[in-house]
């Protein structure tokens, strides 16, 4: 038998140099100050600057004076339209988000990648272009106008035109949030439920929905916030007709054009307060989702 000879000890090549300690050090205090200053300055200029200027103007005329302008019938009707759009967005995106996310992640079908890409289209296309596209489709002289006229349905420059534009621009949010969570969770729990005799409906209610509820709520709230601030699509499809198709955002636009700045300030303040409330809830949901995912991954990591 041949004796195994000891292998020579491996020595690092002369070209390989160990990292020096100074290369691993944290940035110097001056570097941190400069970087922090640039980031905070940018955020202050882009985000806090305009909001601060608005609050200063409202404070000068008085918050009560600004809000009192919203008692006008036109303002109340615009608020009513925005609230109705908000509620419709909540319901539709809740249903479509859950079902759409499950279909895209759990099912395989021809054209799935194309459908998934199309779901992100509203994020890449200008809302004004979306409104124009709908006009060419369902507006007067549009592709579907003969059919709509035959059944006596009018969508453009009505409340339902606002609904179409709003639902289009808010489509991706809940679907994407649910899709991310389903991809991360996998199918182990659902397959286990099926093995134990659960029907597809029982599996959805007992397993899938509890796992996606936080992500679904987060996506729906993002869609609601988006619908609250939508301007371009609802302006083109609704025409911002006073007392009919005005929304809160188009009311602000029209008030500025009419030099009724107090009314514009009042509506802006109301939207800012409501949006801040939505953002607060979103942050709470984000923390809950992070804790849920941490608990879900904890046992698997410990087992590994």
C-alpha cells in the first residue's frame, strides 16, 4: 500500500494582501455629517419644505377660516365623491388584491408573466395618459361608444368615470403586497391543510387569508391613499364638473384657478390630516408584518 504523504501547508500568495484595519473603519465624523446633511437637506427641500409653506399660509389666515370654506355645497360634494371613491377602492382592491395575488403566485397559466407585468402598468404610465386612453375607448366616438349608447350607459364625465380611473391607478398595490407574501410563505401550510382533508375554500379562509391579511390591509391602505390624491385620471375622465364630478383634488385645482385660495388651503389641510392618519396606520401594519415574518422564520432558522 502506498503511504499517504502529508500535503504541504498552503501559503497565501504574495499578491493576496490582508485587509488593513483602516479600510474597515466606519466613515469619519465629517463624512457622516456631510452625508446626513445632504440627505436631510434633500428631504427637507422636497418633502418638508412645501408642506411647511402650506401650513404657514394656513396658519396666517387661521385654521378655522380655512376649514369654514369647506361648508360650501360644492366643497361638500367634492368631499363626498372622494369618500365614495375611497370606499369603492377599499372594497374592490381588497377582493382583487387577494384573488389576483393568489392567481398570479399559486397558479400557472399561459401568459402569466405578461399579466403580472401588466399589473404594474399603472405605476409606469402617466394618469393623464390613462384618462386619455379611457376616453378613446369609452368616450364619445370611442371604440366601445356604439355599444354603450345602445344600452344607454354613459361613463365619461360621470361619477363612474371617476371610479374607472381610480381603480386603474390603484390596481397594483394590493396585488403586489399579497404576491410578495405568498411567494415568501411557500405552499407548505396550504398543502398540509389539503392533505388533512380541507377543501380549497376552507384552505383559503383558515390558512391563506390569515397569512396574507396584514399584507392585504397594507396594500389596500396604500391604494386608498393613492386614490385620495389622484388628480390626472379623474380630471380627464370626470371633467371636474362643479357639483357633479369634482373630487377633493380637482376642487383644490379649481379653487386655485378661481383665486379662492382659502378654500384650496382648507381642502389641502383636510387631505393632509387624512393622509397622515393613513400613513400612521400603514407604519403600524408594516411593523406588525415584520414581527409576523420574524416569528414565521424563527423556528426554521433554529431548526437549521
